[in-house]
């Protein structure tokens, strides 16, 4: 069976792993019933395109109680009354494109700005061994919910630096980094069971309690992010593994 490479299909493949299921925020196709289910259960959701990258089209929806909802898109914020009205507004914004709705993770923050991790996991041509070749933190720009640095004018820093400077409590830097690596390797192996791949770029969320979440997986991640780090050793390693 051939699997689609959209975000929902990759989520479902990862969900098949009992070791990874608890690291995945609930994700569904964006229908009114699915939107209602997740916003009622969690109070906060992310709505985003099922394909594509770069943070384009990502919206945050937060229940304010009493059938009032706050939408955050780019740097703009809007309040709408009524679930049906909120869903209709989102559908107009998405212009009929395929979208997914996902439980919103309360990302850890550095100086009040959310960050997530880009984790590169690769295997050399002809090898079955998966290796973590790079990891960094993407810190959102002021006023943005997305961590894509180009769109939010955010910045890239070593993951250990972001963790150390963040509001995460209860777990050490080394403990979190070890967890990120373990989850990254397991995710790559699971995805490889269904797709012919040698590179996986994972967007990994870390909440303020230090819990690690797989936000999404990309099979064509931009290695140029790693050029933004002062130390270019991870970039060079990524390039070697891509050959």
C-alpha cells in the first residue's frame, strides 16, 4: 500500500507505533465535527495546511468560554462569537484547501517567545543505521505563534541554549536532549517502514514541563537552517549524510 506524504498520513503512520503514540498531539482532518471535538476537549487548537511548509496558513484558535474564540494568524488577532461562525470564518480563510486541526501544544518560551526544535535524522546510502545529525531551536519572532524564522523574523539557536534559557521546569538540558534524540530515531525508523526515505526533519515541540512532542515530519527539510548557527559542524554532517 502506498501512503500519501501529507501531514495527516505521516501522523497516522507514526500513531501506529505504541512507543510514539503518546508523543503525538491529536490531529484530524479539518471538518466541523473534528474542529468542535478538539476545541471542546482541549480549548486550544492549531489549524494548518495538510501539505506545504514554512508556517504558511497556520492559525491558532483558543476558546475564551461562552462560545467566544480568539484567532491568531500571523501577527493579527480576532475574536469571533459562536463555534459555527468561527468554523465558517476559518473555512473562508483556507479557501477550500485541505487543512488539518491539531491539539495546540503549550510550547516552552524564551523571553516570552515560543520555540520548537528542528531535528534531523538521516542514514547514509546503503546503510540501515539512522543517526541524529543535527538539532536546533527555532524561536518565534515578536507577536508570532509560528516558529518559522523567515516568516516570523525569529532566530535560530543551539537547542541546548534555548532549553537552558527557557521557562521549562523539572527536567535538565541533557535529559530533554536525550529524549529528543530517542524520539527522533524511533520516528525515523517507523516512517521508514512505510516510506522510502533517508532523511527526516522533525519539528519537535517541548512544553514548559519538558515533555517532548512530534509536531510534524518533513522528508525534504531545509538544511540551510543549520547554516545560521555559528558552529557549522552539524550542517557539514547533514551534507555528508545526504550524499
